[in-house]
């Protein structure tokens, strides 16, 4: 129980209350190959990063050729851009968790990423609270396979908070300066090896954010958004001594519970149906059983919906981690009382 309370406390420091008016975008999965995220819907514009296979993202808008997406970065920030509209599909319950926030079960500790699902395996580094990883495999016997940048490994599930809501993560990763004593700049590399590919060079004094570190290398994010590895002893302060600026971060237990609802699952007795608006593009999820009530999002035809309470005109439903009301006539077959 003490460990659970500690984890909730840490998650509270990392998660802010939901932003008022935050729009409920549709969560999608890249079911195809890696896609380049461009600054705009034009392949000649700046390349921001890649949308990796099986990565979850928010779909902001789309056309037959392009999709505007919002991705969750390793630092917890969101990034908007454009990808080719190829191989994208709605996220389902069967997809499970897709992101994990490092939130140590024991405050003050830095969880390790291991090469295997065992605390006896080699460590790939220790990671700061607030780092966001992609989930490569679902929790199994207390372990989760993750990908942080290009680094894949395993971390204990107890040190993770799954599927945090975009826009609700407090930005608290430590910043350090490049301080290479044998030159005016230091190289960022693609892996934890002096022989790995060079990503770029950064002059002394450049501020970088630290995700995690080993004795020799630190995984960092540069001001230009590039992510890679730098020699740990060429940073000041060295990562193991870097502190996190968590002052003035306030969070109540109630807010943590509210955010945790994003990973909840529907009751086992829920009746499964789908959105089927024959005269339109989808159905709104309302906070109350009224068309004048605030919408929590417009869900397209075919979206899987879990009916919690049946009504002639309105049904209380669970969809995409949210609970609300949908018009009965907009659900497949008008549904019948379960």
C-alpha cells in the first residue's frame, strides 16, 4: 500500500490537471511502416521526426492524401505535424497501452532500463521521472518492453504510468550544458557507442535535456529537437548530479485519479456496439444526455462503443477511455436493451 501511495504521489508531480477546454481528439495507430512527420502537408517542408510503426497519436484532421497528427514526444511535450495518410487506423482496446510515463514507485529513485526482463540483466541506463516511452509489448509478469528514442529495453511496470493524456504532463526533465574539455563542441551519436553514427555536433554551453544516463553516455534532447547520446562526462553538471526543477508543481490525489481514467477499461458487463450514423459522419460523446451538453469528442462511424446504461433516446457509454452519453439512434441498429 505504501508503494502504491508513493507511485500516486510521483504521478501527481508529473501529471497536471486536465487543461480546461482541451479538445478530445481521436486516437489512432500507425499500422504501417514508419512515416516522416513534416512541418506542413508538403514533402519539401522541414522534417520533424518519424511516426513509428504501431505508434499511437492524435488525429487532428485528414484528407485522402495527408493527415495532421499530434504525437507525444519523449520529453512529454506534444508535437503537431503532417504525415502521408497511409496505414492509419483508430486505436482499439485490443491495442492495449501505447505510451508509458516514467513514474518511480519509490520517490527519489531513477528506474533502470534493462536489456532483458530481469533485474539481473545488463542496464541500459537509469531514467528520470517524466520521460515518455513507447510501449512495445504489454505488461507481462511485472515487466514492460519499451522504446525510448531508438533504445529498446525492459522496465518494471510498477515504475510506469500508462497512457498519460497528452497535454497533462508536467515538463520537468533536467537540463545540463555541453562542456567538452577537449574541444569547442561535442558529438551527438545514434547509440551508446563511440563508433555509432553521428547525429550532429553541439557547441559548449548548449543546453540539452537529459532523459537517462549510464556511466559513459547520456541520452539527451538537443534544442533542435534531435535525440541521441552524448558522453556523460562532457556535460555539466554530469547527469547523475543533475537535479529536477519540480518546485511549485501542485497536484491533488483527485486530479491523479481523474487522469488515470484514461487507462481504465469498461465494466465486463458492458454491451458492445458501434457508431452508425446513417445520415452523418459520426456521433458526439456528450457529458449529459442532451444535445446542448458539452461534447467530449466526435467519434466516426464504426467506432467501437461500450453501452453501460440503455435508454430509448440516450445511452450511457464508454469509448476511448471516456464515459458519457450518445444518442441511441446513432448506435448500430439503434441497439436493443442488453
